[in-house]
C-alpha cells in the first residue's frame, strides 16, 4: 500500500499556493521527511544530500539526487530529475543544486528553506546563491502534516490494526513459550508481524523498521525508553509491550502493560490509575480543545492519585510519517485540536526498582470526538497472562 | 561489549585540550552521534533535545536530558546530570539549557557549537545567550572520529567478524531453502545473527538495527540501494548480499555478489572487473596516500574495462560509530590516509535490467598498509551457490 501521484500533486499544489500567498518564488527542501511527505520519494538520509525544489511555475517538483538513488524515484516521477555523481564531490552537491537553480532563473528570487536543515547546509545555500532573499518557511510543510487526509488516515488505520496484532502476538508468545527473555518476545513478534505485512501489503514501500518496539519487564519496565534485554520475565511482574509499525510510510502504535501471573494489590492500584488517566485524557482529545488542556486533565488523574513523583512524560504526541510529530499533547503546546489530527494517548508511571505502567492508543480526532484506532483491551482482567 | 569510562574521559580530555588551543571556553553538543562518541550516552534522536556541555573547568561533561532518559545515563555518569520534564515544554528545553549555562557563568564567554545541528537550534542558542561569542567547531569531534583508537578497532574487528558471518549465513539460507525471496534471506540472516550476538556479547548497548542489510537479486541487484522485496531468486542470477552490524556502537560491513547456479561468461567478465577494482583499490589504501587517489585507481580499473557507464558510486567511505562517515574514498576528498582509519572498499557496477556486482570489505589502514577486517572469499568459484 502506498499513496499515489494524485495525492502528491494535490499536496504540492497546496504548497505552491502557500508560497504564492507569502510571495515566495520557491521552496528548496532538503529534509528527508518533508521530501517523503510531499513527493513520495523515500530515502534514508545519508551524507549524500537530496534536494527537491518546488517552484511556483511548474506542476512537477524538481529533483536533485545522487546517481545511485535514480532508479527508485522513477517509480513515481518521470521528469525534472537531475543527478550528481557522488559525495563529497569535486563540486559540492549543494553548490551544484544551487547552480542549477540559478540556471533556471532563481538566482535573485525570494526562496524559502526549512529551519530543520543543518546550519552547514543553510550556509552552503547562502554562499552559493548570495543574490537570493532566503526566508525560513518550515511551517508550510509542518502545518500541512498536522491534519491528515482520508488517504493518510486509511494507512494509519491499517498500521493501527497491525500494531494491535503485535500486542496480541506478544501476549501469545509468552503464553506459548513461558518465561522467555524480553528480546525473544520482541524478535518473535517482529518476525510474525513482518511476515504478515509482507503477505498482505503490496507494495511494501520500505522494510527496515517496518515493525518494531520495546519490551521491558520487571524493574526494567520502570525505564520508559528501556531497550529490550536478555532479561527473562518472571511471575508476578509487569511487562510493557510497546509496539508500532508503518504502512505506506505512516505510523501507528499500540502499547499495553500486561501482568505475568496475577497482579498484586499495588500493581492493580497503579495500573488502574494509569488506565483511568488514559481514559480521561483520551476523552479530552476533542476538536476545539487545546493539546495542553487534554494533557492537564490526563496527568491530573495521576496527580490526584498521589503518583506524580512517578510521572516521567506527557500524555502523547502526533503521529504520521514520523512516529513522533506535532502536535504535542503537552503543557507547552497550545495547538487547537482539529478533526483529522492523529495522536498517541499514552500516560504512564514508572516506579523505580519496581516497574512501569503505560497504556497507549493511536487516536484520530473526528468531528464527533476521539476515535481510538487501536483497540486491544485495556481492562486489567484481559491483561493478565496466566502461566 | 562497550567502551568504558576511561575511554570517554580520555576523549573528553582531548576535546578540552582542543578547546583550550582555540581559546574557546566550552563546546555545547546537541548532535546524538557526537554525544555518543564523546560520552557513551546512546539515544535515538527525537524531538526532545539532549545537550552535553564540555567546559574547560571540569573533568566531567554536564548533561541536560529529558526526564525519561535519566536512568540510562546513570549507567556511565553519576554527576552533573540535570533533567527537564518534557518537550515542547512551557519553557523551551534549549532555552532552559542555555539558562543553566548562564547560571554557571558562561553567559558572556566564547562557546562553540557544531554546524551539523539544525538552523532552528542554533537560532535558539543565539537568542537565549546573546552575550556569548558563538563559534562553529564541528571539526573538533569530526577530526577525532577520523582515526580510531585500539579499543574502537577491537569493536570494529568484532563487528567485521559478525558481518562475514552474515554473508556466510545468507549463502547457507539459499543452500538450505532453495529459491526463496530476498526478504526471507534477509530476515533469516538477521535473526541468526542477532541470536548469535545476544549469546556472545555482553552487554548489548542497543538492539534496534544491530544487524541489518540489503538483499537484491536479478535485475533488482542493479539498484545499489534497492530494498529487499518479495521477489524470489532465480537460477542464473546475481544475488548481492550486503550486510553490516554494530558492536558496542561501532559498525562494519561485508558485502559479496553471489551467483545462483553457474554464472554466464558475461557475469564472469563483469564480476572479475569489479573484483579486480576492489583488489587494486584496497591495495591503494596506504598511509600517506590521499583518499581521492585510491578512488581514482580503483575506478580506473572499471573505466579501462569499458564499464564506466555502469558505475554509480565511489570506492568507499569511512566507518565507525556511523556506518557512513569521513573520510570519503572519493574524488572530492583530499584527506591523507593515516594508520587507524577504517573505511569500506566497495566498488560496484550496475547493469540496468540485468544485474549489479559489488564487493565490499571493511579495511583498517595500518602502518604496514591496508588490512582487510572482513575476509569472506572473493574468488568467483567460492561465490557460486550450486542449487
């Protein structure tokens, strides 16, 4: 599954309109996610720069790419593709791209760049095109990415289904194999999921990292970003299954805390507080509300439960072509939620030396309110693995 | 396997000496690879910035990290660790870090930043500390990374052994299972390799991407960066097995072109040209020579063989904590090779619609000349899989 050329032409048209409104003559894009979002050209960023120029004159973007990436781009675009041989090159690739823009008549125009490019790249642009009036306009594409189209939502829905499948399989692996290691759970879940995705999805846009996650057990589950280890799970412990995957370039995540054997009274109390915070916080993700207000009511549940000392992160984050993107469901983000935004809702608490608790769903904001795209059960009785 | 605190203290001391020589009062690092290299703190870069300040007054670096990463850093460092709650935060995390630097008396000093940080980050630094005389000094850490210490070389040697193991296993999977898909080869190789690494290495610094690669067959092998697909390999085809892995944070790669059944006269001729280019190019990787000269003699073999139209990339690149880093074995890099540098030597040709040929070794430059750290056979008879 992947988006097709009409989708990208529509996005590019919107970008050109935005440029025209700001009286800018073009946008020179060097960020791999912006390129992926606007043109469908996927690449892992390396030292070899890829540049895409969106002018106001032409429908098609203009691509400047290293020779060895040429074949892949031709799957979507068939014109305005120019290549350079290598990096670093006798002529610097960015200087060459700027030279081509000058040849095309942009040498003394008003052009935009995105503020997420490295300082060194911006300096190269300014040095190579000193006659250009360079303006920062990173908010054009960032703004477009905030609200998802129906096509993008379809991909995220599909990714959400696979993310739920990953949690299901995580539980299944423990039921089948018993007290295995964190790494064994992760590896087996990823293997089953990639196999399933390869069977069902066509074409696969890219493979590396298409499904992945974190698996932390016992006292290690108190590290929110702990990497899976050789530690074997034990009876009586929490196990955080934190999974996500990518369909057609779009991410979703599903995360549950499960219990290896019957949880103690303390585990139940902690879990219920997190589950309630997630419920309250998710309900607050309504169009017209502000991100920071959802975050406040969500984390207030944990404050009131006397668990604030164990809170280490916000309620959630936007999700799309990046697994973390704006808007941020956090105190510092006043963005007003709108239908078509997709965010994670994932409060957690982390008790040092004992264990962590987190529940995450991928949530679509609709006119009618929040819609959870992931739906693995959240009630504690469904999260107990009897082994 | 991982490097220990004495290694990092030595690197930091060298960095501080370099700052003193340039009359700089400190280096403020925001790049995840620079942080990893200099302090051993590994993290996947996200929207939450991590800052490390190297002053000239203290032995220990000063860490500014999000609260949820706090536990992991304490495995190496135990002081000068300050946390912020979240991103984006009511106070911007970079502004907070700069405020702390001002509290520490650096508000009107001469401080360095690295040019690989985003434009937006540099602007935040300048806005928050307008009294600082900010200087670009990305070459300090980049310069240190060029030549590897004995401890780093040991990790790369180990990674090279596993990379060879991956090629071996790729061949074995085809022998065992026959005409399978590219993806199946990759998945099975990664699974066997990660299992082996988890058994043998302790501790594992991080897991995601610890072993990975590209597997392209038939006409798809003519895409140098083609991603593994569901395409099944066929008799009579080329199969490029391009693998690499990471030990203690350090990379190596081993890549071979193998033949499914007996190669044709054309395949033999093409392969032999690439093998000879790799031999000549590798021999040219001697201390005192320039990177561009090795690249020239390497690619000259392909030019003389009349295959220039099929060449799509340089001879190679440096390899270390990044799988692609300086120096670049390319026409535009005049760096003089020195003992302790580690580079890939990987010329290739790519015949559209027919197939690609590439041989890559990870090569250590020693006083006595090049030493291949990967040693899977390169003679064609060893690369034919009889099935």
